[in-house]
C-alpha cells in the first residue's frame, strides 16, 4: 500500500475530536495511536484492543505523522541548568 492510500485512511472532520486527524470510521486520533506505539505497545496489541482497526490503519497514522513533520521547522530548545 502506497503513502497516498495510507493517508486516505485518515480523516479530518471538525465534528469529530475537534478536527484532529483520526483513523477513518473511528474516533481514534493519530496522536493517540502514535502515543501508544511510543509507549511500546505493539501493532498486535493495539489491533486486539480496538476491534476493526487494521495494521494498515496504524501504518497510516505513522505515515500521516511523518508527512506532518516534514514541513515543520524546529527551533532548538536551550534549557538552563537547574
């Protein structure tokens, strides 16, 4: 499945989760799915927990997050010593 097909699995609707990107047909946000992955939850565990969610849906979240970050400019943070 190519990136465009994956991205089409993500929906933006102001009536759902205040317009945050969600997996199409669900109320699961991209942010939530990526957060689960960051915490070490596996694809399999996520799929088991959320009926109807597929591996491709999770890949779509990662693809969407990647594309979103490509056009973001980051400024280095300078933290002062405590």
